[in-house]
């Protein structure tokens, strides 16, 4: 599992949008979004660049990724 911290996840609507974005990244599974700490927990081996590209055009910005 990995945890990606993002800027601008402020409500359940944001969380649902981010979850949808991550679920559409090839190779990413088991996506869970937390509004409390603005993070996304997921399984998969994707690069930081792939996640940043998936977030282009949104108000969300990747801060960091941690292994769980």
C-alpha cells in the first residue's frame, strides 16, 4: 500500500472526484480517500509523474507519496 498526500481535498465531493481519478490510473487498485488528512491510500506501482499527470487540470496537487 502507498499513501499519496494531496492539496485541496476539502469535502466528500472532492474525495469522490479524487477516488475516481485514481481508479482510472492503470495499475492502481483498492483506492481509499481520506478528507481528514487529504490523502489517498492505494495499491499499485505507478510513478509520481503518472499521478501528477492524472491530476493535471484539476485543483489537486500531489505533495508526497509514502509507502505504508
